[in-house]
């Protein structure tokens, strides 16, 4: 049986951290699943047992929750994450940030007061 290994960037910490955990999970289900499925299951387990915090080992409870949803923990690596570029619009005073496409390039901006 060929196992599918999925790297899930489960960025469950502060969005401005300099590093983020990237957990690799092995699909143990009898059918193929993709990255979207592991992301959904990670969010479910986060709600059940708490966040998988950046910079700390993945907890046994989190691993058990994921195992119950058909994923086996393989390993964690650490990845540098560039801080999000923000600025204050001088005309409105609103906080703005770039909107990015799937290729990671900015295609516009979004401003709000929250």
C-alpha cells in the first residue's frame, strides 16, 4: 500500500510570527485525501483539544485527535514566514494590507478599521 504524505502548514499561532510549524501527516484512511482534508481535520482537532502552538512540540492529545480522523503524525519542520505588509491609508486612517493571489503576488489591497 502506498501511503500519501501531506505537509500541512497548520499555522495555528500568531500570524506575525517569524517562524511557523509545518506538520507532516500521513493519510491512514483507505481512500485518497488531499491537503484540504488535513486542514479541515486540524481545525476540528484545534477546537476539540486546543491549538497546536508554534514553537512547541505537537501535543499527544492533538496527535490522538488527528489519528481518530485518519491521520498519523510524521514530523514537524519550522518554516520562516515573512510578516504581512500593512500600512495606514493617509486619506481614511484605515489599516490596509495586500490581497494576494494563489501565486503569492499582490493584486490589490484591502483596508478596514478592525
